[in-house]
């Protein structure tokens, strides 16, 4: 028998039937594609947030600092000329106090803002009378929505005429 001759078929096998194929090697699944980072997936939203969020946060911080940090505080005395609620969108209480320097001198006016409604009502009842107002000066307030002046009255005392 030759090396090129095929062996005789075994018992119960068909000579015309091809031999079974060899088993295929195990297939490993392809690795999943790499996921993109959060910044790459949401770059539009992050850009929008940066363009609007950072300036708004800066303005909010400026307002909080401006309203809570007082540059100066003091007391002014004089005749309360007027107190009124002003503004189209943001209503604020604004007032004027005429301080007299002395006889024969022109009175100087002191304009102020009141943030407390009950204090504004009390000042409204004292209009035309001589009063002493305690105030805080807030120079960093960025918007007139919080008051037209930088002087915010925190207290009032009635003085004898």
C-alpha cells in the first residue's frame, strides 16, 4: 500500500461520504468599541452651560457680596421729606431726608433706599418730622433693581422738634 492510498473504509461507513471537517477554533467576541468620555458626548450642553452659567454665577456672587458687605455705616438726621415705592419691575422704597446745616444755609438732601417694608411704612408715617436714620452704604450693588441709591436705611428714630 502506498502513502497516497486511502485506508479502507471501516465497517458501517460509506465510501462516498466525506470526512467530517475538523472542529473550528473557538471564536472570541470582538471587544466593544471604546466609549466616548462625558465631555465628548455632551460638548454642546457643556459649552452652553459655560457660556451662560459662569457669567450668571459670577453676577449672583457679585450681588450677594454687594448686598452683604457694607462699605460704611452711619446716622443722618434731618426732616424726612418723602418716601415712595418706585420701579417698573422691581419695586423699591426710596426716600429723601433734608439735613439742615444751620440757620441761613441751604439744606442738603440725603437720598436713601429702604429694603424692609415695615420700616418703609414707619418712615411713611413720620414724613415731615425730624428723624435720625441709621444706614449702611453698599457700593458694590450692581443693579438698580435692589435700590436706586447705595445707602440702605436699617433703622429710624424720631427726634424732638
